[in-house]
C-alpha cells in the first residue's frame, strides 16, 4: 500500500519529521501575518497598508501550496502511477483546477 494511503476512505501521507517541521513553520509564519493584519485593523491603520499585508499573506500561501503540491506529485502521484492507479493523473488535474483559481 502506498505511503499516502491507509486503506480507509481518508487518505494519509507519511511525512518525515523534517517535512512536518518545514510545513508547520511556514504555517506559523502565515498565522503570524494574519494576526498582524488583525492588529492593523484594530489600530485603524491605513487601508493600502493592510492590503499590502494581505497580498503578502496570499503570496505566502501560494508558496506553501507550491511546496506541498511538489511534494504530493513527487511522492503520492508517482507512487499511485507506479501501482497502476492511472486515475491519480485525473485527481491531480482536478486538484490543479481547484487550487489555480
């Protein structure tokens, strides 16, 4: 069974401690950026300043998505294809449609 599955309807991906730490660190930074935006609103900061910070959060989330997508393709998708699960390509295409709005 591939590393991204556990036989249930919910799929799982086994990540190394290093991968978990890297992804978590990125999310913690994004969380900090969000808190900063909230504080800016509470402090009645100028709208363009807040919008610039929102744009920065969006860029951070896009970067996070790129890293996670790359990992997904290199592990889960490749493993599924090696196991003869050609529907992995369709799943990937649907994922790309949903994430590239």
